[in-house]
């Protein structure tokens, strides 16, 4: 982080807000809001690795999978805030560590133990890219984080403006746009123009002073940091003349569109067959991938051609982590450098004023949709001789992301009717895709799997049996028949089920044991549920919408 400059004013504000939130009876969230490309990730990296902070952190570019994010944070929190003889440090994470309730309980326990030891400093958690997480269910927080945090616990998160949080979440918002942002960017560009030898050499060769370069770049970037950083890298590498900044297009979408147009003109024979499939695949994947995997998922392309594209025209727009020489693929892992490029490649620029930009973004979005289908085909187990897929042989990547690829490829309806898939896939990724399901039978199949609950104590035959029963209960005839087709000949089948469709409902919010449940009648006659727990909070709930209706503190 030796090149981090500016943002001193913002760091002071964040520290002040943390102190304010930590002093309250209940913890809360501090959100750093800014549009794409304004340096949120760079700020988060500085905060995470600053010697005076060293906060447990999760970056969405590592993974947008909620279970992986919570496991990552839980391991760091246990390591940073517990004694060396703490059981979790010695035994690792338990089998139920992926459950949001476990994370909330563990966070509450660790903070209570810190307070008991006399530790009064806040327990701070850092999240970069809260808005990049899968859309949470109503009333929930992204990544499955607790809606209510224990006293002294503060989550600092970077996000784009408008990211929703449930009512009652304690949020402090800081806007990083405006003159202060421009001053910070000017300071950083000036620093780079003078300290980066390769960049300074290109400026000298073009007879451009650092001051003139800074003025021209700020005029083109308009305060967007990623725009400025990409241009500086292109100038440093000799891909863009330093005296051509005045020709740069306005806006980040225009910049991406112009660069892709130039790549297509320079390599027309590789555009449709290699560059566009590789870009679409990089936009579709949610984790870094090796060039070997990328070549396979992009359509089983020649590895050499894909590697040439990654190390050539696409290099400025990718983040590359080199692998070990002894690794199976020593070239390392690749991912898109910035979320704003994924936005462009997935067609989120349809409202742009430039028709050329809109068309380019739409073509890339089509390539991304096709990539989802190819990836799905690659990570889905093939049928065995009995016509059954061996889902247990699927990769860890498939376990975390197959549902998302299926939804994007329009295949989630078909998969939801496969009993083996429903019994193999984790429930959270499946439920995230439910809103994309169009087939009523597929929707009922997902409902049946959700109502089954925890499967860990059941044998494989018992799991199939109870999925069949719940499918019949939910009138999922297609799934029920598919389950019955896999039964042993003498296994019982449910031809009919008497069920009043009454199921349990979980209300999330308390961070400790719930000791009391009751009702309260408002003056207008409406009735609310009332719960009280060991977190010293009384919560009110609307029994019709099942949403929070208020909370009382001070007990």
C-alpha cells in the first residue's frame, strides 16, 4: 500500500463514525458510499492492511458467495479476537459454520468474552463491495450478516449508493464524491507521474510534463479513479500515447467501449472466436480462474490463443495472480480487474446516451449469457449408465455457483426438477435463484426442498423419501414422480398427503436466546408479535408480512 495517497479526510470520518456507533447500546453498520470506480476497494485495502487497524475483512472480488464470505470472516475474527487457547482456534470451524445464525451467535459470544476480559476497543469488520453480494431476502442483510450487531461491533462496508438495508439497521453513510475526491485523485496521479519510473519515462518520451498529464487525465476521468488508473497503466506500458489524452471518451462505459472497438480492429480474426468468448466467460465467473479453465469454459478454445489474449489486449483490464512454478497451471489465476467492466459486459449500460456504447454492451451481454450456459455444461456431472447424475462428484466451484449459472442460462427450472440436484446443492444458493424460476412445478420443487430443512441426519434413501413426501405435500407432481422413479421396488410411495400447509417461519433479528414471545394490540386494533431475548432487545413483528415493526432498547 506504499502508493496509497489521499483519503485522509475520509479515514478520519470513518474512525469517528466507528467510535460513535461503538458507543451505542447496539452495534451497527458504517457504509462508505460511492459510484463505481471512485476508489472504494483501494480505500478498503488500505484500511484492512493498515498497521494500526488490521480489521478482519472480506473483499467481494475474492468471492460473492455468502457462505464463503461468512466463513472467511469467522476465521479471521476468531484468530484476531480470541485467546490462543480458545476452542475454535484449536478445533477449526464446526460443521454448521455456513449458517447465518451460527455466525451471529459466534460474533456475539466472542464480543461478550472480549468485554468480560476488559477489552473496550470496537470489534470492527470490513466488507468491500456489499452491493456485489447476491440480493438478500426481504429483511436480511447482504452476505447473511446479522441485521442487529452486538454492542461494540461495527461493520464498515463499501457500497454503491442505494444499496438497501433492512429497517432498523444502524447505518452511517459517507459520500466520497465532490471536490475532496477530485483533490485526492489529483494528488494520486501527480504522485504516480513522478514516482513511477516507467510512467515518467513515457511522459518524457512524449514531451508531456507531469502537471500537464495530471490536468489532461483528470479532465478525461472526471473523478473516476478506475478510469485514471487504467489510463495510467496503458500509458506506462506504451499502449496509449501520453499526448493523446484529449481524445479519450467521456465516462467509464465509453472508455471500455472504445478499447473493445480498438481491440476488435487490431485483431478482427480473433474477436468472435477468442476475445469475445473469453470476455464473456470472465464476466460470468465469480471467482478467479486459470487460463486452462478459462479456455475450457470459453468453448474448449486452444490454450495458446487464450493465453495470448490474456497477456495481450486484455491485460490492462484483468487482475492476474501468478501461480507457483510447481502448480498444475503455473500461469496463475485471472479475473476482471473491476466490477465496472462486469457491469458493461453484462449489459447494464442500456441507458447510455451513446448508441454505439449501448450496442457494444449488448453484444458483450449476449456473449456473457452464452458463457453461463457453457460453464453450466462443464460443471454439471454427466449421466451415468442408469441415467442419474452423480452430483457428489461435482466440484467445489459447482457447489457454490452452479445455481447462479443455471439461473443466468435459463436452466434453473430444469435443474430444480432433478431430485439429485435438490438433495446435493446447498439451500441458500438455490433459494437465491427462486425469483428467476418460471415453471410452477419447478417453484413447488424448490418449496419442497426448503420445507425439508436440515438433511444432515438423514441417510441418502431417507432424503429421497422425504423429498418425495414434501413434493406431494406441495403438489409438485413432477418432482414427486422423479423421486419415485429412483426408489427401490419395495420402497413405500406417498400417493396422497393430508396437510394444512402450515409450516414454521423463522424471524431473524435476535442475536441471543429468545426468552419470551407474546402479542401486543395497538390502539388501532392491529396485533403485533413481541419477542424478548438475551440481547436485551424487545422486538416487534408484523404477523402478516413477517417483517420487523420496531424494537425497544434499554433493558
